[in-house]
C-alpha cells in the first residue's frame, strides 16, 4: 500500500528557520522531517512512497539520489566509480521512493490529482503532509478506514496550545505547568489520511484546487468522510517555535514518533 506525502508547499511561516530548503527538508536532529515521517510509516510496514514535490523539489530529489553517501562513510574509486559503503546507520534500503514534480504553485488538491498515475493499482492509499509528526497507530487507522467503506478517513487531533497551560488548586497554588500542551478541546485535521481511489472523482488538475476545501467539503455533503480520533501526540512544523520544540524532543530522546520498524 502506497503512501503519498505532500511536499510542495513553500512554508512561508517558517522561512526564518531556513529559506533555502523546502519545508519537508527542514531538519529534526540530523535528518529532514520528511525522513522521520517516512520512517514512521515504514515502522508499520509501508515502504512505498510517492512524494508530491513542488517548491525547491530538486533538493528532495537530490537527498534521495545521494542517500547512501549522505548516511554512510564510503570509499569511492574515481576511475571505475565503484563505491563501497561502510558501517550501519538508520538507513532503510527497502524504501521505494517516487519523486513526482507536481508544480511550483499547485495547491494540495491538484498535487494529489497529479500523482494519480503512480497509484493506478491502489484501491486505498495513505496521504499525509510533509511537515507533521504523530504517534497515530496506522494499523488501527487503516482497519477503521476499511470498516466503514467511505472514500476518506481523516485523523482528528487536538492542536497544540500556543501558550503554556497552568493548573492550580482552589487557593491558586500552581500544581502543574505544561509549556506546550495538547489542547483539551477541539479537533482539527492532522493529515494522516486514508484514501480510497474514488477520491479522484472529486479532484481536477486545476492549479488552485485546495484538497481541504472543495473536495473535502463535497465529501462531507456526500457523507463520504469519516473521522478517526487520535488522542496522542501530534505536532506540525509551521513556525520557528515548532522547529525548536521538535528538535528539543529529538535531543531529549523523547520522540513519540520514533519507533522500531515493524
């Protein structure tokens, strides 16, 4: 089962972190956030990826074309071009990666439509954004999707609060402080979709087609969208503060998205 990752956005709100990288290539630790997302899907046995690239997409292509040399020590014979790689890393040689250029300025709906040719044999596929991490159980998510038979399953998450959260006792004594808690109320779309191929009946190649507007709104009207509630970790990388938080979690060893491969 293939996983489509939307990698084409310009990341205007996080340009102060790096204006020279596409948003999915902004690092969490030594690896791009995109790599962490892909590794998470692989941990559930899903290693066939379609990357819908756009803005600065050539940097994503370069990363994977030179993946072995980026992640290993190596010896190269410049005459024969034979290369020997040394040691082991968090390298996953069984990943299959398709990089598909879906346009510099295309919106999300158009990007999904433009990778249809790479999904012709797929009844269902995963779809997510190239800037969000979670510990959602993908096995349970997929089972839920198959159980209801609708076109789209969206993972509903609690958005992280923008400010620290204080809990007090009746006297006003602070009993708990969470620097960046998950909001207790409200559910938003966190990506991590499961999609039936009938979705393409709702999509077009129009450059300005936003997946989250017309197509999803029409799916709701047709009663073809279901919500999978996830109460655990979810965090996107939209701002410099998000970048700092995710890197802090990685450095601490407390990375909820980091699990052993299945």
